[in-house]
């Protein structure tokens, strides 16, 4: 396991709230890196299911590392669905809250 010297995104957001707003370029950079990570996971049939700032870590040079795969699930094909209700409530997709079948889109909602 790699160490994320920059801490998690949740702490970074909270500390930045005291100092002012984030630089827009930094936010875009993090967003693009996170999209690439999610795309990689989904291409490999991995559903994270618990994406939230506490599980997004930063390196010392402000690059994204995704962690906490405790709720992740491997889907056999891109047409597979799951129904387990796991996640942090405020980051849950509507399908998970309604206890309906869901797939990769739940990571995008998070």
C-alpha cells in the first residue's frame, strides 16, 4: 500500500475552507485524474461503491490516489448489476437508495 503524504481530500477541503477557495486549475486536475481512475476501474469490471472525499487521497505533489476498496465489487460483465445497499448515505446514487439494481453509474453519482 502506498502512503498518501497529502492526506485525504476531505481534510484538504476542510482546511481550504479556512484559507479561501481552491485554485480552479487544481480542481480540474483532480477531477480529470479521478475520472481516469474510475474509467480504469470500470474497464476492469470493478465497481468501487464508496467514492467520497475520505477515500480520495493526495500525494505530496497533489495527485489523486483512490483507496478503501472494502465495499468494491467485481462485475463479471459490463451488463451485470448488483443490489447490495452499501455506501455512505450522502454519496449514494438514487438506485442504491431505492434498493434497485445498479451498476457502474453508482460510482459516477458519488
